[in-house]
C-alpha cells in the first residue's frame, strides 16, 4: 500500500474506529482507485482553469499591443482647437480638442469649443510629425458648419498649405444599429487640462457603459435657435456613456473603438460632482460622447 493510501486508510480508521480485516483489505484495493479518480478530477479542474487563465492574459496582451499601435497611428490626426491673435500672450488660446477627417482639410469638434460669437481667428495646432514632443504646427481654420442642438462643429483649413496627411476614419452607420456595443473597449484622445499641461495629448482607456438618451440643453438662451427647439421637440438624442474620466480640454476629441481603430463618438461632457473645479479634484469617472451617426450628416452637406 502506498503512503497516501495508508494515510487515507488511517484517517478513515481514526474517524470511524477499528475495521474488520475483510473490510480493511477491500479498502486497500479501493483507495488507490479513489486516489486516481480524485487526481484525474483535480487535473481536469486545473486544466480548465489553466485554459481560461491563459485566455485572459492573451486577450489583455492583445489589447495592450493594440492600444499603443492605435495611439501611434492616430496621434497626428488629433489637434488642439483654439483662437489666434498676434497681440495675445500666448498667441494661441486653447479651447478644446478636434480630429482630422475626410480629405485632410476638415476637423470635427464640439460646438461649445468654438466661441459664439467668433471675435478672433480660429486656429488648430497639429502635433509634430515623428514624435509627440516636437514643435506643433499652427494652421488657421474657419467654421464650416455648427450644430448647436447636438453640440457638433465642422472646421476647415483656411490656408493654401495643403491637406493634413493623417486622418481618422469614422465608423460606418447602418440604420439605427449602434456602431459600438455596450461593454466595448474604447479610447478617448485629447488635450486634458489644456495649457496647464503644455497642450500635451493624452489617451484614456475605458468601456462603453451604456447607450442612453438625453436632451442636450443649450448653453445660453441666445443659442436656442428655432432649429434647436425643433430638435428638442423631436425627442432626446443618443449618447454613449463611458466609464472613463475626461477633463476640461477633452471636449471635441475622438472616441475610438480599440478593436476597429475607428471613431465611434465625439467626447462631449463629463458628469460633475459639484463645481467645475471638481472635475479635477474629484472626477466622477462618468463621461458622455456624441455618437458618430450625428457627425455624418454634417460632413455630407
């Protein structure tokens, strides 16, 4: 009898009292079989856990590899949006984030990023090619279209220097079908905190927590146009609720599906626990984005 079998038999004897010789012999024959069955069962459990355990790190590793590549491919198309005046200090007044689409001459951002009325020239700063810390390129832009009801705006380059090379692709829209599912891994890119960090681009990762509907209020009564009132009467618009933290400066930035690398939304607003300053001191971790299906009509006009 093996040591483990004797030990098990001893445990049985200690727990139940003395065993007759015939039953003891039967136990000696059965215990090794029981041990083999237990060993096989344990191996099965460990094998299943091993497979599951291997799948999770592999999936995490795949996402870890995908996100840095996505950032490298998208960085040059994410721009800082603001105003420009030669007499101002600094001359570029940062207001938010935007991203280049289409033919390389159009930029998508939020309507509230653009001043209303526009009293200074509009401009964007494009990240330096090749590395993130290079000297950004300043380009003048003009307002092409603005949709205050959905808080979206389209800008266009206003010089003759040629189109921007790097652009982001928008997810295709098929009817009312959402372009991204709840639970999908997403990345939001932009310039959080603006000039406080030296207009440095940053990427935050999260998931789509919910696809919800809400009415977007107008910032002021002056922007409550007839069209905006009509759209509000048509019902609430769709929003993507994210479990990622956005900060002042992220508005207008792209929300990217990490799996496809395409834009699925435009960062719009963050839930505040109190004052605007609480967005920095006590972020709620809840951010909203305007789905890309509202961007397509503005680009197609």
